[in-house]
C-alpha cells in the first residue's frame, strides 16, 4: 500500500492526538517515533513478552527511560508550573504504576531475565520501580507553583517534556500496543459477528482496558499543563477519543459477508464466515485472490470447494468445529499458508503429499480421529514444533 507507513503512524495512536493538545516538541517527536520506530519496538517487545526473546539495547533504553521519568517529574515541578494531587490523579497514579511495572518486566526480559523463571534481579527491579512510583506520587502531592524560579530552570522543563514524550511513546507501544492489539484473528470483533451482543460486550471491554491503560500516560498533561478553559478541555477530550478510535479500529478489520466481499474481490483481505450454520462454501470464494485470512470455523461443512486452492495469498485458515473427515488436497495448494486450524473435526487423514505447505508455521489438529501413525508421519514431515495434536 502506497501510504502504509503513514497509516501505521496514525494507527499507533499518538500523531493525531498530540497534534491537538501537545507542544511542538512532543508532536514532532511522535511523528518521528511513530513513523520510524513504533513497529520495531512493538515487534521486539512482543517477542520478549510472548517468546522471552532478548534485545539488550532496547532493554537498557527502557530502564533508562523509566528512571529518567522520575527526574522529569522532579524537574517539571520546579520549573514554574503548578502541580497538585487529587483523587483523580491518585487513581491515574495507581494504573501508571502498573504500566511502569509492565515496562520494567519487559525490560528485564529483553535483558535476558525472563518472567517465566524470575530471579532476584527482576524482583529487585520491580521493587525499585514501585519505590520510584511512590516518589513520583510524593513529588505530585507536595508540588506547588514555583514561578519565581521558572527562568533559571526552563531547560529542565524542556528536557522533562522530551522524557515524558519518550516514556509515553514506549509505554503506549509496549503496553497498549501489545495488550490491546488483536493477538489473533479470532479476537477481531467481526469474528463475533454471529452474536451482535458479544461484539458490543467485547468492544466495551476493549474500551475499558484502553482508558485504564491510556489515561495514566497523560498524567503529566493533567498535572502540569491542564487548562482551566473550556477550549482546552474540549481539545483534550477530542484527542482522547481520537486515540480510542485508533486503538479500536484494527479490531474491526475484515468482511462478514461473502456477497459483499465478492463485490470488491481485489480489496478483500480478511473474511469472517464463522458460526453461520454453513453447509457449503460456494466455488465463487476462489475469486478472492487477495484474501489473507479466512475464518470458516464452527459451521456444518463436510467438504471444501476445489476453488479454495486458488487462494494463493491465504496465510491464515480456520475450519475448526466442522464435520470434515479428510483434509482436502486443495489445502496443500495454499503455498502462502502459515497457520491452519482444523481442530474439532472428524479428520482421519491428511493429504499424502504435504510439500505445498512450505511456509506453514502452525497446524492445530487436536480432537480429530488421526491415528498415531498418521500423527507421526505429519510431525516427521512438518516438524513437531509446527504440528499440534491436542
């Protein structure tokens, strides 16, 4: 896509937001960070959280920013701006502490100290992070207007703004980006389209988690830059809503109607037809040449059309919860397929030749009727790490 980089920057949730309520330094930083670093940081942090993969430079940067944030609050409080504690700020601080702890755990995982087997190092860092958060609460609680010294410490205020921007960016990417980003296509809201109340409930949960995790990232704005005027409050509210839209939008990707998808076959990449009571999939599905994701789970399918083998760009296929007795050979023609879910069927055998599945990363085949010899044959060809029968 021609403007994919710009689209990623907007979807990361900070460019549009900070254009409305932030200063130029913050805004310029967000544009540069979102465009050049957001995807890299999210990929590395996701690997650390999900797979315990390390990356020492990023781990050091995270710890440094977490520490620097305390000095940013300290300097900002002494730079001639008014700060003060309130019940609302205290609630934000509680969740800010949660975010800081998540970032500390991620940093230690990147440094090679995984949470799966925590030692004294990660325990110490979490303890120090909580102490640092208590210190921030103390700074906020005793802060006062220091306008007389504003000229002498203005540079501290500017450095503080930069630190806040960096902390915001990394925390948004690591915490919100990894927790609220759809982890799998089953988590997309349109995957629940068969039950509209479920879509609404899932959307509510996503928004609730968003506000719990996002509002604490704006704590410096509420403490140090809060405007008492109505225009400032309106701008702040609009900016929050824009980020909420940016967070929710990815969950709504995809089509839920085959007829609608066939009206724009060159544009349809994700199609959810799960839990529709389908007995048959029409041959016309083969026209969706750009399709990357197809969810046919929990229907009443006993076979798949031959045309499904024409979906050369298909990377993710879910046909769990149907009535298939054999895995059709057309599946092997899906050269780009990376993940296949055929659980909860009646499958007793796979195609004899599996060479076409050269890009496969995961096959979930549990709760079928495969005999031990067939399971051994498939694992021997694909590798045990790529085939799950449980």
